[in-house]
C-alpha cells in the first residue's frame, strides 16, 4: 500500500479551521481548480456520499467526520481498480494559542499499473493544493 503525508501550520482557531474543512467537503471545486464537478449524493448523521469529477476520473467517496477528534476521512467507493482513504486532521498547537496543525494522510492500493501511476502523479499535488487553499481561506477570514 502506498502512502503520502502532508502537514502545515494554520493561524486560525480550531473551530474556524473546522468550518473551512467542512466547507471543502461540501464544495471541493471551490478549493481546488482540478475538480471539475462535485455532487453530494446522500447525507447521513456524520458524513456524506459524494461524487467528484477530475480530469482523469470520476470517483465516489464516503466521507465521515468527527468534530471532537478533528478528523475528516474519505474512503473511495466502488472503484474497479483502486481502494484508498484520505484522512484530514486538525490538531491544536499545544505551544501556541490560535495556531493549529492541518494534516493529511493518504493510503491507496491499485490493481492497475495505469491507475497507480496516475495516482502517484496527481494525488499528492491534488490534496496538498486543497489543504493549502483551506489554510489560506482560514487565515484570511479570521
């Protein structure tokens, strides 16, 4: 299984950053220009089923969130060649008030060499750009 990790520091409160992370869940195309279209297919108590269209693929994700833990997890659903999860996490900086850490952990496994190379080319850049956009909006709107 392949993995990619990213972390950045955000000058915003936990609640404000959480609001931006949830806004990204609801409207990912506003946070990453690589997303051509998104649609919430179903809502449930602690998450959504979402479809997104990117240049190389259309995917469905079951996304769950836990405010208390600061975690948003996205699991691919129904892809014929790929399984994977993207976990985004917020943690307060214990040493600096008003500063949080925003991180992501990505894991995937592919049955197709073509899909695997596409993921390796795009997923780190894609997720990093999205989180940088969440950071920028959180810091500019505090």
